[in-house]
C-alpha cells in the first residue's frame, strides 16, 4: 500500500483561503458520495425521528449552499432563488427527487458557490444573510461546521442503511426478522 499524503498536508502551507476551500470541497464531496452505490429506497430510508435521510441530507446541503453563497452574497430572496423559507423544509423529498437529480443539484450549487465567492476576500462583508453583514471568513467557518456535522450524520445513516437496520416504525422479531406490517 502506497502511503499517500493527506489532504491536510497538501494544503498545510497554502494561504488560508485555499485551506478553507479545500476543506469545504472535501466535505462537499463526502456528502455527495454518501449516496453513491445506494438504491433509491436506501437513500430515502428514514431511520431517525426527524426528517433526516441520506437523500434529504444532500438536498439540505444544496439549500445551505444557496443560503450562504447566493442569498448572503447576492442579497436575493429565498423565493427568487427558489429555495424553501426554512431549513426544516429543505429536507422534504419530492417524488421526483432521485439520487442522480439531488447529486446533480448539489454539484451545481457547489459550483455556483465557488463562483459567487471567487471575487471576494475573506474580509469582505456579505450582506444578504438574516443575521446581518458577515465577513466571508465567517461564512466559510459556518459552512465547515455545518458540512462536518452533516457528514457525520451521513456516515452513521449510511452505516445503518448498509447493515440492514430496520426502518423507523418497523418491529424486529427474533424469529422472523423485520415485521413490515408496522412500516
């Protein structure tokens, strides 16, 4: 096995902005890839009492990208952008949401985020967030915190989905396995 340098060591000596962007992209890719190799049913499987599913997490991450890199930078409203008003609604899945469509929307949102922030410095203020003016550096730190949290959620959910953990509301019988009458 070849010992490859870690992403952290690859960006250790670069400018802070490049470090932020490398870590953001690492987390973006991890969330995107959390859906890879799953069936549509597995991606939609509900294992917790909240709306959180693997597909919903990636859809929510798309919302978050648009809140912080479109709404905050362009000052456009959520209605103009075409995103829900609340974070809770961003987890809602439509019948047309598929792994492919959600991953594609997420990739497009990430590309748009990179483009929107490209002309700004870390000290430039973004004025479209509900909290008021914030430096881009704060946006990057907040996004890292949020994406890291969601990557952790995705890791746990993916592990449960792939290990055959029953859906929320299903009863597991010792003799018969999963009782689908309660799902």
